C-alpha cells in the first residue's frame, strides 16, 4: 500500500480532505483550525502533546495562507495585530508549561477536553444568541470593505462602548477611528495566548468575538486581524512544542496541503456574506465542536469506545456542514441582484 510520511494513502486522503474543510472555516471565521484538529487527533489516539503541537503547526501554515487573502481585501489592522503579539507570546509560554505539568500528572487529556466543552459551548451560545437577537439588521446585504472601515456607533456592541469609555493610558487608535486602552488589547492577547498554549488552538474562537464584542472591531476586520496575529501565535507555539517532540509532520503536511485552497475560498467569502450570517455560523460551529468533545469525554467516562467514533463523526460532519453553508451563502450573495459584495481579484 502506498505510504508517505509513514502513513497510509487512506489516512493521507482523510487528513487532506479534513484540511480542505478546515481551510474554508479558518479563512472565513479566523478560527476553526486546531479547534477541530486537536480534538480529532485526541479521538484518534494521539498523545496530548502531539495533538496540541501538531494543531498549532497546522494553524501557523493555514493562517499564513488566509492572512494573505484578507490583506488583499483590506481586512487586516496591523497596529492592532502587532500590539497583541507581546501578550500572546507570554500567554503561550504559560499555557505550554501548564500542559506539560498536567501531562506528567496524567491529567492533560481530560482537563483539556472539559475546558474545550465549557469554552466552546459558552462562547457558542453567547455568539449565536447575540447574532439571532440582532438578526433583523440589513436583510442579508453583504458588506463592502470600505464601508466596514467607517464604523457607525450603532454597530458597536454596548460592552465595547463601555470598555472604550475607560481612558487608561496609553490609548491606541485603530481602524475606523476606534480608541481603546493598550492594556485591554494586551489582556485579550494574553488570555487567548494562554488558551493557544493550553488547548493547542490559534485562539481565534475566543479572540475573534473578543475583538468584536470587547474592542468594537467590525467582524471582517476582526477576522483578518485575528488571522494575522495567529500567524505569530501558531508559529511560536508550534516551535515551542517541536522542541519537545510535539509536532508530527505526517499529520501537518497533508492537512496543510488540503487547507491551501480552502483558506483562500473562506477568506474571499467574508467580503460577500452578510455579517450576521458570519456570526450565526460561527456560533453554530462552536456548539457543534463542544458537542463532539462532550460525547468523547462521556465515552471515556462510561468506558464506551464507540462514542469516540461518534465524536470523530460529529467533528468531521460539522466541518462539512458549516463549510458547505459558507460556500452556499457566498454563492447566493454573488448571484443576488444588486449585491454589494467585494469579490476577490
């Protein structure tokens, strides 16, 4: 049987196909890479260190591809992204040390899984509720990038308005004239960096909503800037794990090969799909991910190995369903009469 990197052609095809789906999600949401890869690898029996480290390496490669597309669309705030790198780096190192310590105690797998369920479920419910509550907005007309650069005060969440009202020097000015304390940016960066190092994720599933709900950055720019920052967190995190043998190229290479196309498609879709739809899909993605990890954890607790396969099926199925919905919404927006969407060059 044909093998590459020591794994069979069937596994190569599985990882490449999975990478394609995740690439669409990653480019569209600014997350979705190792958020799905790490639990899938844990279900497949890979050690926690390898699952986390390989997930971060995959995030690094995919984020480079997706960021380039968002840069072309003018959806990256470099000042905000660079400001977050310091806090993220510190958080990554702290998160990695926690994982290594828990691994020595034999507790890493269970604690990481429980944390996934609580975070993904909680944030997923919040984002979905907020999106549905505000879903009566512009009736599905896609957003123009230039219009997104000029922010209407009514479009900024109340929490973000409150945070912006605290003038704690030094203050920085972001795209659209947003002014926010640098300390708030660093706090968000540290928290997401800690999650990146602990869970093996780029941190996008909490950073993207944090940029929108806490800082007031428009969703398309939040996605692009998040991906720009993830390039650094994913690169630093995978380097740290690689030093302790936590990166498996037989996993990362086929995933990246499949995600190269998907990330470009997903990134282009953010400029033509309605912003409320982006938030609804984002919340749905998190809820399905939380359900998959919860099923796996229940299987471990009950000693029912079959639930591991149910969990893996949920992860793959949810990626396929949401990626298909993203592509369908993008095609529908392109075909809609008078669409204001910006298409890729």
